[in-house]
C-alpha cells in the first residue's frame, strides 16, 4: 500500500520561504515520477512542479524561478523549496506519486498560507 505524507506547510509572510517534504512508502520510489500540486479554495487543483525518475523537472509558469523540486531516493522523499512567496501561492499543497506501472497516489496535503 502506497502512502505519501506531506509536511512543512505553514504561515509565511510575502517574500518568505518554506520547504515542503513528501515521504513515500510502499512503492519503488526511485522508479516513480513525483509531483507537487496545489488547490486554492474555489479553484481546480493545478500542477506546481514535477520531477521524473530521471530527475527531469518542469514547473508551472507561475512558480518558475521561485520554486525548486528535488528528490532524495535514499530517503524516499521529494521536496519543494518555495522562495519569494506571494499571497497567490496560498493553497493546499499535495504530493503525487506515479508508479512505474502508471498508478497514481496522492497525499493528504499540507496547507501553505502567505500573508501580504
């Protein structure tokens, strides 16, 4: 059974930084593609950043140059470093794992609130 546990969310002032972590278990992490998504109240969930099993990354235009996604296969963990945060970054942030077989799993999410 695949489990994803996010941590690191909280309240930050505009211009500040947070680092989110997502610890995975129950899957061959090193072969999985990982992603961070976010969902603000009344809006659809959107891709923030993803990293393939070969560590190829891509980002939403709204976070390019501010956010960085990385992974540590030895720790089965993916990170999202968020710098220069803006009030529009306020949302629930969710981790997604896509296994080598194409199955997708989601974490429970962690809340990020950016005050102006």
